[in-house]
């Protein structure tokens, strides 16, 4: 079963990946892996924000 992380945890992981990429001392393969992981985290965070936005829309009765 895949572990589910909070938005904050995912953002922290993304920030760590960005720091590693900005340092520029990764091999091509490591950089590509970090980039792929970062893209997946961005998509996950976007989905988490969309779910919260949908809940707020329902709670406030706005469309």
C-alpha cells in the first residue's frame, strides 16, 4: 500500500529536490531521477489543492 503524505510533507520533499538540483553536483542519471520525482510531487500537490478547493466550494455553496 502506497503511503499518503500531507501537502506540507510533499512540498518539503519538493523543496529538497529543488535544492539538490540547484547545487548542480548530481550526475545526469541522479538529476533525471530527481526531476521525475519532482514532477510527480508537483502533480500530487496540484491534486491535493484541487481536492481542498472542491471541498471549499461545496462548503461555501459557491460554484
